[in-house]
C-alpha cells in the first residue's frame, strides 16, 4: 500500500536549468522530479547532474513509457532499465500515467486514455500488480488529460482510480490541471471530480499550465498555472490535506527562478490553509 510522504514542493529537472541548479543548488525547490527514460543510459552529463542533485535533495521518478493499460503485458526490458535507475537514485517514489502508449512493441509516444469499465479495471489492476512486484514498491498513477469520451465507459474516472488503488495498493498522482482541462473539454464538474477522489490514495499533486484553443483546452505545460487551476488546487488541498506538489513546465521554459516561484506559491497556499508544518 502506498503511503504518502510529504517532502514539500518541487519542480521538474530540465536540461536548460542544469547550470542554474549546479551553480545555485535547489534555489528554493524542495525536491526534483525527473523522467527516468532520460537516464536509461549508463552515464554522461545528465547522470552527473542527477547524482549531484540527488546528494542535495530528494528525487522522484515520473515515467512516460510504462503504458500500464497496454494490451500487452508490462515490458520486462523497460522494467529492468527502470529498476536500475531506481537502485542508483533511490527515489522518494515512482509514478507514471493511467494510459496506454504501445501495441505489439510499437510506441505512439503519447499518453492515450482508457475507457473506464470493469474489464479495463481488472486488466490495469493485473498490470499494476505485476509492475509493483517487479519494482518491489507501490507506484503512483496520474490521471491524463482527455479530449474525447468513450461510449463504453461505465465508471467515472475518480471511482475507477479509487477502486484501482483499493485492489492493488497503488496511489494516485492527482494532476489538477488535467482535471480542469478534461472537465472543460468533456463538460463535467471539476470540483465534483476532486471531491470524489479518496483523499487517502493521493500521494502527489501536479500543477501545470495549459493552452486555450477556444473550443477546447490543451495540456501543454507551456505557461504559468492559471487562476482557475490554482482555485481547483485549493479545493483539492481542502479535500486531501497537505500533499507534495510539483509544478510542471516543459515547453517555453521560463527562468529557473520563475519556475521555483510557482512551487513556492503552492507552498504558500498550503501554509495558508494548514499553517506551518
């Protein structure tokens, strides 16, 4: 069973910010999130930077290629490579996405959603069990942004996630921006979604910016967190309690101090609600 560990408020470790981190340290970030696939090689400058960072702050691994809902069983070569990174870095926890991203060995390099049915639930639960057994730890799964509805779905996503956690002992990485984007696109109540998530299963929160395309929103991670997402984040905190939070900003990256400023804003909101730790 995943147990929440509150390590503060972090940022993603991205190549353009390597120099800032090496010269000035964390600079106000409590921890760093990295994409493990970028470290499947044995060495190089990225590894030198990551090992330096890990000596000074906690690191969390957030994968993009697990494909927990793929039709095929979990990829053993992928899990072997991920295990090597885990052994070397000793991350605070490991997460990925509730999605599928490959079929018969062909990767789409995207995070495709799943229909929320009892059949899908059983299928994903079996894969989560296999992955957690191989990694010898519970994992977190993130709700992805969605742009279409599945007519076959019989469960709301929060109920699907709650039951998946009950069956497997995994946790949820609640992406508040993804909730907001999906609620706008598919015309449901974002507040009701947050209220329906079992607070006990939430191990981490993601915040990010999105792009307004008029009729729909796109989860781009290319802007500051919007006011609407900050409001939803406050509601999520009221619901789940203090929780480690990370601000994702992957495209059109700002100066490092701007990114850290977003993380500190999340920390300030939590302090305002719950008081000093």
